[in-house]
C-alpha cells in the first residue's frame, strides 16, 4: 500500500464527511437555484435532484459516524440503525430516479408516470432484497451489506444512467430551439451523473451477491489508489457546480424571455390601443356619416339639407364653429354658396369671405386647402402624407380647412370647416382630421345623389307638365281643325249643296245659267279640296312618308316663306344614304316645325336659314334667324308659365338620345342646334 492510499485508509471518516458534504451542499444549492426557475422543466425536476443530494449526503454522514465509532472501538451499530441508513440510501436513489423521469416525461401524464416508476423501482428493490436474504441466509451484517449493494445496483445505477440520458435529451432540445449557450453545462452534468452511476455505484462494498464479490471498493482502491467515496464526492461536486450554472443560465434566460414577453405584451397593448383608437374614430365617423346620409335623404331642398348637415358636423366636431358648402353648377360651371352655418358675413372680423375663397381654391385645384392663423396656405391631396404632415406641424393653428367634393373624378364642390372668427381657437385634432376626410368623401356622393334625386323629381314634374301641355295642345289642335273644317270646308260644302239644289231647278228653265252655276260649284269644290289638303299637310305632310326628312323640311320651309312672307332658306348636306327611322324623321320634323312657328310668332325676323347635315354617325339640325332674340333663361322659366315650346323641343331631342342647344341674346337673333347620334340606327 502506497503512502497516499494508507493516508486515505486512515482518514476514511474525513472522506465520508467530504462525500456527504458534497451531496448535501449540492442539494441545498439546487433548492435555492431551482426556485428561480420553478416554471421550467429543469427547475421543477431539480427539486427531486436536491432531495437526492440531501438524502444521499445524510446517508454518507451516517456512514461517517459509524466509521468514527469503529475507530474508537465502540460497539457496532445496531441493526435498526443500519436499516434506517439503507432505507435513506434507497430513498435517495428513488429521488434520483424521480429526477430522471420528470425530465423524460414532461407532458400532462408525467406525474403519474414518475409516481408509478418510483413505486415499481422501490418494489423491485424490496423483492430483490427479500429473495437475496432467502437465498443466502446471511448474518445481520451481511444482510445489511446485501441490501446496500442491491440498492446501488437496482436503484442507483439505473437512476443515474436515466438521469444522464434525460439531461442529454434536454440539451439537444434546447440546442434546436436556439438556447444552446448553456447546453455545455448540461453535457457536464450528464457526464458527471453517468460517471457517478456507471463507475461510482459499480464499485460497492464487498458482499455475497456478485459481482460485488470481485468488483468492489477494495478493488477500486487497489486500481486507482483512492477510495471510491472520494470519486463519488468529485462527481457530486462537478454535478453541483454545472447544474447550478445551468439553472442560473436558465434563470437569466427566463428573465430575458419574461422581459421579451413583457415587451411584446406592451407592443401588443400599444397596437391594440392604436387599433381601438382607430376603431373609435371609424365608429364616430360612421355614426356621423349615417346621420348625415339620413339628413341628406330627408325630403328637403338641397340648400336646407346642406345647412342641416353643416350644423350636425359643427355640433359633432370640436374644431369648427362654422361651415360653408360651395357647389358648381353643372350647366355653366359657375360656383355658388349652397349653404353656410355659423358665419356672420356682415361682421368685421368674420372669416366668411376667406372661407369662400379657400373653398373656391379647393374646387379649382381639387385638393385639400388648409389656412392657418398666420394666413399661410397648405395645399395637398388625400394621398400626400408629407404635405399633410407639414400642415399639422405648422406653428400657427389651422383656422379653416376645405375639402373637395369629388364624384367620378369630377369636382362638384367643396365643404369648408372653419372658425367663425379669429378669436375661435380650438385646435384641429388628428382624429377629427381623419373624420373630416372621410365625411368629405362620403358627403360628395351624398350631395351628388341628392342633386340627382332633385333633378329626377324636377324631370318628373317637367314630364307631368309636358304631358299636360301636350294634352292641352292636342285639344287646341282639335279645336283648330274643327274650326277650320266648320268655317272653310264646311261652308264650301254647304255652298256646293245649296248650289246643286239650285242647279236642279235652273237646268229645266235656263240651261245656260245652270252651266255657269255648275262651273261656280266646281270652283267651290276645288277651293274646299285645297283647304282640306292644306289641313292634312299641316297635320303630317305626305313628303315625310314618301320622300323623307330632307324633302319634308324643304317643303315646310317653302310653305313658311309663302305663308309668312319671311325669306327662308333650306341647306342640306351630308353623305348618309339610308333614310332615318320613322320615329327620328317625325321627331326632327316636329322640332323644325316648332322652331319655325316660334320664328313666325316671336322673332320678327326677316330671314331664317334651316340646315340639315347628316353623317353616318350623327345628324345635325340647325334653325337660325336674324330676329330680335330673347333671354333664354327667362323664356324657359316654367314658374312663369313660359318656355313650353322650347322645353318640348329639348325633350323631343332627348328622346332620341340627342341634345337641343338654344343660343340667343336680346337683339342678336336666335340659333337652335339639335344633334342626334345615329350610331346603331
């Protein structure tokens, strides 16, 4: 025996103390470290490993006391004490097994599997001890040694190897998830646990059961010159150090993950707050839009509806105290103030005039125009985020903002929201800007729909009036025809009838006089026939059916010149070979007829020119005179009961898909132009 081995042999009590201290300290350290990461799998399993360390350390200290007692020539320990020691040893190995099983089974059935595994292992050890005692029938000391050895073989070695396997599996899983920076510590832990089980627990005290008869602690001392207890203490120290490091890293990682989770939660909360704010703005916007749409759909005049809408917008928003709507007349492009609320145009400090100016600028450029208290103007489109940001960041507050009302790429007007006076200093919130943009977009559609609805109602009333006028004209025409038939044709026929009765008497007395009477009756009948033909031609000339539109219009112009003594000229041009449908020819003929009638009644003209220009895709008809002219707008004032003939011509042209344009000024004659599309006709 070399001196070092002899030294260890003489101080085995100290070896057992260090052995127990290493495991007991490992248990205490793991209890403290495991509490910091109790929420992760390794932290939860470390409790069982800590219990193993404390129990195993306690077992070694009991061994130390027995060694010290043996050195002092004290009596050997009692059997009951040895049974307690071996039970503590077996319990420590069962805790090591529980640690391994907790790492291996981390799903919802883990606790049941761990409990079952620990119970089965303990039962196998007890059965093995019973069978060994029955087979060898040893003395008490040898029986205790058998139980000790079987605890290491049946419980210690499998538990240590399973623990090493579980740690390696955990290390691989963590490395795959990107947390490999502490996997090296787990490798060292697994290595220490493997060496503790495969080597430390293989070399046991000498016992009757093989292979303890050969491979035991005495053989380890001979081979390596140190007690196996010292080797076990070294593995415990390595396991404690690297397990503590791994748990510390877990704690740091968990804290980082917690901080990241908190940061993500804060980010999500901020995003939710922004989303809620957006939702609140959109809800407010939709609510306002719904109210405005209902107001515009009310049976009110457009100007009254717009004033109601402006009042509602001013009431719902904090920025404006006044508003104005400028619309564009679709006929002549003139701009007019359709409605205004909150302004006092007569007040010296009123912002009415600047608001109208800003609204007109918004219409002209089809952009948003913002005017600030220092009279600086910003113009930007809805998509111009940079211009919008510059406007928001301007130091002087915004006093008014005008939004173009755009429908189908056409600007139909603008809505301007403003302070009523410069003293009104409510700022423009960002959310209200977004609401105002959305409201302006929808307001444009609503206004256009309201205008179309109003136009449809006016057109309906116009059609009713035209129908009444047509019925009246028809009745007047019937009266005229009846009067002419009675006054002219009827009198001629009466004269002929009376003359024939006279001829019947005269022919017997004076045949020569009868011949003269018959000749006179022939003249009467010719005149009556001429009047009847003229009446028929006035109703519908035969040329229109036989020769077409151009011939009928030419005949109408000649008749007009003959009847009224006004110089009339007809000019026809174009290259259309086919005749128009009867509906087109009749409608255009009636338009020319109405136009010439107006010239005869009102124009006081000396000359009139009718032009007919036909092409394959369109027909253009014009009637131009050099008369006294008239005010077109005044003449078409239906409220005054005028303009039915002009409206009738326009309606006739519209029925064919065309337009009728009337250009006239007092003292400058009149020009009527009708354009009809012929595509597909």
